[in-house]
């Protein structure tokens, strides 16, 4: 089990500590009994992910993804509870973290901005693990640059008609039951290809809606359900519009503002597991008449790893606490937490592979899997380079507001 001393930090309360114990018990008791798929068999990966969602729902772990009124853990979605779950699950296995996280990412737009009818239709099922949710924002030419979105939404009487392509969509390819789909809605001055982010709207779309093809899968280096949506004359009722027309960009950014911190928490889970594996290897591996751990160079490397992890953890918990307790927007803090924790995790895991020597690159070894698992975290929900721009812009805005030049 990873070091849990951070639970004594003042960012967390007794409820979070009880939640952490519940998560630890589930990981130790129930997770080992769930399917461990062959990574080269996408059908098995999809099936295992679905089984994980159902098991987490039955065990009550998905309560952290929705507000209390719909079966959730706390009155509103609590970033610290999400972060605790993601760190714990990522330490145990990347697919478990993925299955949990996508239930939150795919439902939080409705939790934050949806109508009461939309919340009732989605959130209880997500909480119980009976409905699989998905967040469909990215496109082939509109990932970090959301304003370049090409998918369109045209009003037709009591319906909206959606057309376009969404890609890099987690849970697409046959797993998701409902998607939050972002598309450029028709408004004065807007049109296909407009770079005005104000023209984007969000819709709750059932997977079996005619005109929606979600069958295409995308194989990636750390296998998890990922695919492409093709929208061709996809008609959804006007009641499926989330929020108001043109509010989609604010919905997407509000969701990412909440979830970026938890990506950093997942990175912490990976990094702590890598440190655990490296420490065990250093203590057991003998060479030149002594243990690997007895070499000062090994101790220096482990010291760097420990420091990077704690620095990243402080950023993650500061961001989560600021949003949960102070109720402030955390665009800057969440961007810093996600950026630093994912970059630090990459370095920690690389060091763990190096300390393992040749064993570290053997397929199926924990550190080899972690090396593949962590790489995507530096890209999705804000690539490192984009987050640097966001942080810089936030800094300049704060300096301007403070009267600086």
C-alpha cells in the first residue's frame, strides 16, 4: 500500500479520511477478483472496463461523481473526494482509474449545468454504475483549440440536428450509454468554421440515437476504451440541450476546471506506485556485494523521486481545497497541479524503470506498464504546453488587476 501520511494534511477532513479507508478496502478486497484483460485484446479491455464501472457502482465508489441529491457522497461534487479515488485507483491499476474518472467527466457537465430532468435521467444511473457516461469535446482539428470546433448543431423545430466528427473520446467504441456532445450551434454571426467559442453548445445524446455512429475504436499505448463519434443528421430533442444555446464553451471549461486537478491526483497514484516498486527493487537487488539501496546514487535518486511526489501532492491538494472550501475558480491552481504532477510522474516513473535495469523494460512488469500509462496524462485535459499558456495568461491578468504593468 502506498504511503498515506498525506491524509493527515489539513486539506482533508475526517469524512475524506473515512472515504480513503473505504477506497483502500475495496482495492484490497474486490479489485483483484475483477477481470484483468489481455492488453492486446480490445474487446476484453472494453468488457473489463464495463465490469469495473458496474462493480464500482455496486460498491458505492461512484458516489463521488454525483451530488448527494442523486445518490452522491456529498452535497455537491467534491474535488478532494474525486482526487482521493483517482490516486488510490491509479496506484492499483490504470484501467480502474480510467473507469472511475470517465463516469465523473461524462456526468459533471450535467451536475453543474443540467436541468433537473437531465440530472434525474443521468446521474442516479451513473452513480449506480448502470449508465456509462462520456465527454465528447475534441475533434480531429480541435483539441486544445476548442474554438476551432467544426461539428454543428442546427435547430429544427423541437429538435437539434448534429453533424460532424468527434475523436479521442473515452468510452466511445461501444461502451458509453450517453454522451455530452459539444457542437457549434447556429447563432447570428456564427457559422461552420467560426472561431467564436461563444457559438458552441452542449447536448446530452443517447448512444443509440439514429445518426450517431460510435463504433470506431482507437488503439493506444496504454489500452483503454477510446474512439471516434460520427454525427450525421443526428436528431435530439430540444430538452437535450444542456444549459443555454452558446453556453457550451463555459460548460466545457467549467468541467475541466473541476477535473484537471484529479488528473494530477491520478498521476500521483502512478508516481507513488513507481516509487513503491523502485524501493522494493532497490532493497532486494544485490550487486557488487551489496544491495542496490546501499549505493549513494540510488539514495539520491529515491530522494529526488520523494521530493517530486510531495511537491506535486501539495499542488494537487491546494487546488482541490481551494475549489471545495473557498468555492473559487481554480483555473490557475488546477492547471499548475495537472501540469506539475503529470510531468513529475513521468520523471519518477522513468527513474523507477532505470533503477530496475533490464527488468524495467520487460513487457508486463509494473514499471513498464506505468511508463505507458502515464504518457497520455501529459496530453489529455490540457497538454503541458497549453497549460503553460493558461498559467501565464492568468498571471498577467492578475498582475493587471493588481495595477501592475
